[in-house]
C-alpha cells in the first residue's frame, strides 16, 4: 500500500475492528514490513490514538481507551451526547438507522475513557427509553457488548431463554446484529449445536466476551438480513396484516421503515403487509399515515381500529 495516508486509515480501521492484533498478522493485512508498521503505529500515537504494543515473537498491538477522546475534535459533552444519541437510535427511535447506530456506537464506546462511559451509563439509567410501537426495551450495555463481539470477531457466552422451553447457556461466534420488526436479533454460529442460530436480544442476558478470536464463517446465502427474514417467515405470527392505503408507497415506507412490506399498486395507492403479535402496532401506523385505507385482513383489525377510534372520540367529546 504505497499511499501512507490511506495505509494509516486502514491501520486505524483494523485496530478498531479487533481488541488485539498480532504484529505479523497486522503487517500482512497492510502488506508492509514490521518496521513500517511500527512507524505507522508511532504516527497514530502522535495523533493521540492510544495504541499499546507487546514486544517479542508473539507481540502485537491493541487500541486502548485513553485519558481523553482521540482527535475527533469532540469535547467530553459532545462525546457523551453522541453516545447517548446512538443508543437511542439503536433502540428504534429513528426507523431505518438501528443497525448503523449500533455499529457506530461500538466504535465510539471502544475509544471513550472510563470516566465518560460511567457518565453515559448513569444518564441512561436515569432516563426511560421509549420504543415506538411497543417493541421490547433493551439494555444498552448488552447491545453494545454484542456489537463489539461481532465487530471484533470474538466468541461470546450468554444466557438465553427461548419463547418456549427452559433457559440455557450459549457459546457462539457472533456474526451480525439485525433489526427487524421492532426487535433486535443476534445471528451467530452456535458452537455447541454446530449450526447457525438466531437469538432475540431481549431474551438474552449476561453476554460475556471470551477473548477468543475466530475466523468468520460464510452465512448461507451470504446476507444475514435475508437469512434472518427467512427464519422469521417460518415462525408464524398471531396476525398477518394486509391493508390497502390511499397514499404513495414511498410516503408509507418513510413511516414504517423496515417494519412492514409496502407494495406499490399505483402512483397514489399501495398495499402494506406486516406480521404482528399485537394489533396495536398497525393501528398506530395507520393513525400516523393520515390516509384513507381498507383493511383486507385480519377481520380483528377492523374491530380493533373501531374500538380505538371510539375511545379517542370519547376523549375529544368529554
């Protein structure tokens, strides 16, 4: 890699990916000599990035949290605000940005000094996060730990309670966090079962990084989101909702994000489909759309909408 600036950015990106890099492996990734790698690490230190080095045959490098935020030109208050904002977005406050937010959060948290992490945790504990549409509230620390395990390609242990059955301890190679249907899922290779598995994050507790690195496997089909969608299709929901809406498809997608499938029927009409366990969610969506609609299925949704409307009207007329 001839361009020094490009190589430095690549080095920083690699150091942020793993908790620890053996020197030989890191030099091979950058296609440089160990001597050039040492010089590049020294340049990063001069810029304020705290890189620890272990000498010897098995030596390597690790990016550590420092005494201050590395040069992003952020002060302490701005760094805290970014981390809290990313946690809120990861919980679903901004539709379509959940996965991007949790990836960014993993990077930010890794570089923050302990004193700022404590402030963020304290602020999070003193606030009540709202999840639009009644999705489960997640522990921000759990979500961050999972994201860092995926990013660092580090094996993970946690306790898991499935929808049916008893809880158990799981040992996995985490692949990706996926946000679908107002819920977070961890897609991972289950080491004890020798197969790909998905885990609802709100049913997962006490995730622990093991420190053991692994070489990522290729997920069937190559796309974890598509794989996760196929798994959810196989799990029947209580209600399969289909509604004709008198509004352009793009306008509806802006409201529902990835929480429903929207099919364009004409420039001014579309069909919205979603699988839900709770009919309150489609009622909220239809209210937010402020458009004419016709319920195709299920019949219970029509009753639910009528009852919700009568309750709202009583409040207005009282």
